[in-house]
C-alpha cells in the first residue's frame, strides 16, 4: 500500500506545480499584450523601406483594435487543459491543409526559440514531474511543454482575425519578455518542488543510455522528441538546433530524425543568423558537446553544489597570468606558465567535468595564442584572459554551448580587429591600449563572471565606434556619405508625396515627369544643404506650385498676361534648382525649353482648370512636406555624382564601388547587413588586391564604408557589397570566429588523444 500512497502524493504535487505554473503564465499574458503593443508602435515609428513600413503600420492598426481580444482568447485557451494540443499522429495517410502545416511550422519555431533559453529550468522541472508521476514522458498537451503556449498564442492570433503575416513581426517583439516570464515561471515551479523535497539534486546517470545499455525502465527518459533538447549534462548544453537528433547528440548518441522532425524543419534556413558560417560554427560546438558527453560522466557535470574545494582554492591561488609584457619573449613565458597552471588545476579538480573544462579551455587558448596574424604584443593580453575565462566556463557551462556567450563574443571581436592591424599605424596603438584596459578590468573583478565580460564587451563596442572613425579624414568622408543617404532618402520620399499630391490634379505629362524625376531631387538636395525650412528651400518648393499654375490652361486674358510677366522669374528659379542639383547646362536648357513649350501650348488649351484653392492647398502641403513624409527609402543607387554635390566632398578621399559582381542572393544581402565594424577583408578591385577594414554602416543600413591601410576609403551600397561578397571579390580575413577556430583546434587534439581530456 505504501507505493500507491507515495505515487498519489507525488501526482498531487505535480498537479499543484502545474497549476501554479499555468496561473503564473496566465497573469503575465496581459502585460505581454501591452508590451507587444508598445514595441509595435515604436517599430512602426522607425525608419524602414516603404513597403516594410506600410506593413508595420497596418499591423499596428490591427493590433491596436484586437490586442485585448487576442489576450483574452489566449488566456481562455491557456487555462483550458488540452485546448492547444496538437492533433495526435495517425497511421492513416491524409492530406494536411496549408494552414495547418504553416501553423505547425510557426509553432515549432517559437517553441524552439523559447526552449533555447528556458532549457535548463525546463529539463529539471520535467525530470521532477516525471519522477513524481511515474511516467516516461510528458503528455502531448502538458502545459509544461513550450509548444503549448506557442500554439495558444498563434492559434488565437489567427482566430481573432489578425493577419498571419504580422504574427512573425509581433513574435520577434514578444520573444524577449515572453522568454523572461516563462523562465521565471519554470524557476518558481522548480523552487516549489524542491521545497517539497523533490529531487533537490538531479543526477542524470540513471537516465543516460551509453553504448549498448538501455535506460532503466523504472525511470523517466529525460529527453522528449517533441520538445527542445535538454542538457544531457551541465557541462554539455544542447545545440541550438534542437529536437531528438540534437538531444541525442548531446548525450553522445545519434538518432535518425523522425518524419515529423523533417516536416517541421524549414526547407531552407533563414538568411542571416543561420547562414552557412553560423551552421558550421554550431557544428563545431555540437562536436565538442558530443565528445564531452561520451567522455564525462553526467553526474559530475551536473553538480549543483559548486566546484570542488581543492579546485576552488587552487583557482584563488592561481590569480592571473603575470608574465612580462614585452612581445614574443613575454608571450612564450606566459604560455609556459599557463600550461603549468592548467596541469596543476587538473590535478586539483575533483570531478571529470572539472578536469575536462580545464583541458578544453587550455587547448583553446593554445590555439588563440598561436595565431600569428595577431601581433604578439596583443596576444600577451589574450593570454591573461585564460584564467578568467576558465572561471566562467566552470561556473557557466553554456560557454561551451552557445556562440552568444559574452566571453566568446569579446574574444572574437577583439581578435577580428587585431587580425589586420599594425601597432605602428594610426589606430594600432589605441586598439592595443583598449585590449590592455579590457583585460585589466576583467582581472580586477574575477568573481563577477558573465557580468564583467558583458560590461567590457559593451565598452569595447563603444570604443570601436569611436576609434574606427577617429581620423579627421574618415570623419569628413562619413559626413559626406551621411548627407548622400539623407538626400537619396528624401528624394524618394518627396517623389512619393508629390505623386500623392498630383494624383487628382490635371497636370500635363511633361510637367509631371519633370517634377517627379528632377524637382524631387532638387528639393532633397536643398533640404540637406540648407535645411527643410530654409528660405531657399521654401522658395524651391513654391516654384513647384508656380510651375503647375503656369503650365495649366489659361482661357482668361489676365491670366495669360500674368504668365508672360512672371515666366522669366520662374525659369530662373528652375535653373537655380537644377544648378544646385549639378545638372549639365545642356540638360538644363533642354528641360527649360520643354517647360516653355508646354506653357505656350497651355495658352491655347481648353483643358480643365486647376482651382486656385487646390493650388493654395498644394503650396501649403509642399511647404510642410517634411512633417508628413515617412522615414522610409528603397535601395539607394549610388555613384560618384551623388557625392560631388555634397558639401565637403573630396573626390580623392572616396572611391565609390558602383560596378563588379553579379546579382546577389537574399542570403548574401542578409550577410552584408551582418558585417561587424572592425573586421578586416581583402578587396579585389580593378586588378588591385588590398586589405581593408569595415569601419562604418549608415543609419539606414544602406551604405557601408571600408578603409584601406593607406587611408583610402571605399563606399558600397548594400546590394553591391553583397555582390562583391558573393563573387569572392571581398573576402573576410577570417572565415570563422577566433573562439570557433580555437574550439576546432582543441577538438582535433582531443580526437587524436582522447585520454588527455581526463588525464
């Protein structure tokens, strides 16, 4: 009778934990709705291409109207057990409509995104609940599964009448607060069960199948096919590509993906963050996790009681590397000192997980310090990061599981900037000094772990923003380029607004064409040079209205007399505007002749008149045009002429890259937008190959500036930059991040001699 009573009590605890979890998530949903509304409003106010901005505003209007109904519907679905459960699989083959397939894919993506962050708490909670209920896996409609909340959010979105296309936009805005609330709910559920004495210490050893052994039948399996893969060990977190295959790989075994897994996976990975380079990097981390899963016992790797006392004392005594800082000789001495310290720390380590962490970090830094493209004077400071990074890796095992850990990102950013610099050139000493400062800050706060790495990473990014534009010449170039982007953006905006203004006005085609193709450019240049409300800019805006009246039908003698009197002044203002634009004299004369001929024809025309009140309204709107235009722009067509009309232009200082390369793919366009300032590249242009550094991207992300060692600058528009990347005319100095290369090198040594991991 004892066992049934214990099982009944365990089931009650599990139901209580589940009810508390559902209630906590339910209470957070209204706040999430408000956050989504605020962020969607802010996004709609930001700059973007015209079509994208229109989609954002349409999504905002719809969400303003329906967001309360959506939140209420989600709460009802969430509180109703099984309401959001997926259909159970059937052995009968049947067609699934496109809506259901799309829903499954989107739910799967959101569930994976949520699972990425809540992974650790979710896995612990799953194991505790399964232990209490005596089950091997959570039910398909269990509220603890992230896909249940994801399905409720998406299905009620569509049911409320909101467009499915706008869900992706809102999902991106909601992801951060949603993950935060969900992580808190999982954590509180774990706290509740621990307080009730349920598995205070989690040992995965009985659940892990190794080699030909089978999992103990009386214990629940820790891994679920439909859920994001949990950690097989604390030392080896799951890969970012979850599912059964990823989870099993973390446990050191391979599983053939199921049909459902293949269905849910998108046909092609999204461009950008899941590019080939990113997938390769994740593959390296996955290999490391598999190796650790095979060689390190999960019981040691999942310890919650902290480091073993002997290792803690040894780390305290180790402090930081303290060799001389005089280049190559000092670096060699530091490397020897670090190898000795690593050997001593492994001897003090009390678990296999600790030994493995010490060895992997040591091997990674051996690779980093052997990177001869980084000057020795900088590698000396990189060497001093080994002990702080080891402390972080021991305290935060996700260092081995994600490319986004701030310690990795800091090393990668500093390494990529140092790969191509010479300490003797301008900016080299500043970079070396900043690396030194960063390392010294980390050494001063060795116990703060991730926080101090994130702090100095942010500071290093700010340093780059200043240092890369540090020279007066580069600043002048950036100033000119900013004006070009502003001018091109305004020209597009003015054209759009002029089309709206003239949509119902009887305007001759010649005049309409002139206003759209020439005068919109004139107004844009005037606004950039003088300001939107400058007297000269307002005069040019009034000239557009005067031209419309002058070229319209003139049946009355008084109107014709007025045209004869005012036409010379109008033509002079039009000439002034075209001169501001830099049009050749011959082209100016051609435009003025066309306008004069059109005016002459208007004298005899019996066409419909433009009412004076309509002209007055157009004049008023043109004068305040900058208050109503959006902040969107399409692709900027860039040439040297676009720069020459800008104040401060120096032709020798800017080389506009307007040719070369083929049509770029969408994936390559995304890659072009992801380039990080400070990275070095090799540019092959006009039979000249030279190293260049990416130093600046414009606010609207349309223009990209590279600077060569001799100070010459190369300016790319986004599509041209993507074309150069695709054609191999612009090649990164490093094909993968420094820590990824270091991990790959460590793997090669461990695979050649696996025994060194724990010896």
